[in-house]
C-alpha cells in the first residue's frame, strides 16, 4: 500500500477507502493515488467539486460518450472567460480611479470623492 497525506478536506467525500494512522497519514491503495492525482489536476483547473465528482464517476464506463466530459470542460472555459472579462472591467475601473487624483490632501482626494458618490 502507498501512503499520501491529504492536503485538502474537500477531497475526503470522494474517497471512501482509507485507513487513518496515529501520525495523521492516510494509507491508500495504488489505484486511489491515481484518483487523488486526477482530483488534484481538476482542482488546479478550478473545477467545482460537483463537476469533479461527475468526472470521477463517468470514468467507470469506458464505452460512455465523451459529450458530458466535453460539456463540463466547455462550461469551465466559459466561466474562465467570464472571470477574465470581469477582472478586465475591474482593472479599468481601478486604473481610472488611480488616474483621477492628483491632490495631496485627503480633504481633496478625488478617489475618495468617487467612492463616496451616490
């Protein structure tokens, strides 16, 4: 049996076979290490836990169509595009605020005036 220390409590619901020890390590079968690596890679892609569970489950049927997996990846890609757009908008807003104030005293600070405006 191989051993692996779990770094994230979010993974625990996905793995049902584990043996805890006194030194806070958990021992997993070799196949479980592969599953944990798969889950880690999905988390690196910022996939939601519910989608990771779906991807773990779908692997049990090797003859199933890939359409569901493709759909999850495209949904994640769309969420990334949305987040990029929102971050771009935030950056532009912050840059406009940073550029609007050339005053030296708080009482004249145009940034604070914009933030306090209705």
